[in-house]
C-alpha cells in the first residue's frame, strides 16, 4: 500500500493526466499547491478505503455464520470504542490541517503585488482594467488600460472570435479585484485550479504567481443568464518583457493624442 502511494506521489512529478487525477497542468504556484492537495486527498482516501475494505473482506471471509450459536459479543469493549472515536478525530484533524495550511497559502494576498488587474463581469462578457497604466483621454472612455471584447459567437472559429483578452506576466505576483455590474458571475481559469465569485457591490480578491507562459480560455462558472456558456475570455501569460511591451502598446493605442476624444 505504501509502495502504491509512493508510486503515485513520485509519478505525480511528471504530471501525467492519470496522476493529476483529472486536473489540468497548473500554471501558477498556487495551482501547484491545489493539485498537490487534490493528489494527497486521493492518497489519503485510498489508504482509508483499503483499510475499510480490508476489514469488510476479513469479516466476510473469516467470520461467516458457522452455526446457530451466537459468536462472542464485543459491546462495551472500551479499547475498540475509544479507537472508533479517536481514529476519525485524527483523520479529520490531518485533513483539516493540510486544508487550512494550503487554503491560507492559496488565498494569501501580497502586500505589494507586481500587477493589479480589475476584472469586471457583466452579462455576458468581461472587462479587464489595469489601474496602474493610465490612458489620458482614452478613446474607450476609461482612464486606464482596458480590455474589452464580445461574448463567444456561435459558428465562428475560435481564432475569429473577439473574446476579451487578459494578459499577465510570468513569475510576478498578480492580484485580481473582481466585481460585477449586474448579477453574480464567477471567474475561472481552469489551469489556475481556482475559481472565485464575481459579485455586484462587493470586491473579491485573489492573487497568483504564474509559472508558465501560454494561452488558455477562461470561463464564467456561475450560471448567470441565458448566454452564460458564451461568457468566455482569452488569457495569455507572457514574459515580463513581453508584458511591458504589450501594455505600453495598449496605452499608446488607447490614449487619444492632443487630449481630444
Ligand atoms: Cu457570468
């Protein structure tokens, strides 16, 4: 059993679809912790399952009814009753400890994030604002770099969709401030291994540190109306240099020269 557990843990480093147990490859430090938690929970569940199933099989095989005489009764057996009580407490305690430890890490907010992105959810698309990158007299009507887009259009190939684009740099702490202008949505990037509700009149926050570059599709994951399933966005994780180039290009494009809109 221990060998099997060890095999799962060690092959987990190579991160195959099997050892990730259905989870995507994590692209943030926080996502790695979530994945490890998920794998650890499975190992713990299997260990408990093997002991319980073993006990059931042992009872079935070695304690079959062999006559009309009642077997020796074990009620009021204090050691066994203490074991019944203490063991579940220990199991819950271990699960609680690891859950609390990982949740604390995953939801921790940096005092000084390298980048802040305001995420605004609306039926049925997203807006991404970069509050530290100003755009005086913006042609879009926003004083900061703002990415807008459209919800997914049926029949259009993915590369012709005008989904809103979220760009963030690798290896930097990125804090998201989530708000909604209408109903409750939920911000989900599957390879973050994390989702958080986007609520009207309330700002939800979380932070990630990306560890891989690439491009993915993010979703709304709270049923928010008739076109909820089309509420997609594109997310790109790029190198810090690429990010700086991109954000300056957005600033230039979204700033109206001469101060006239
Ligand atoms: Cu939504």
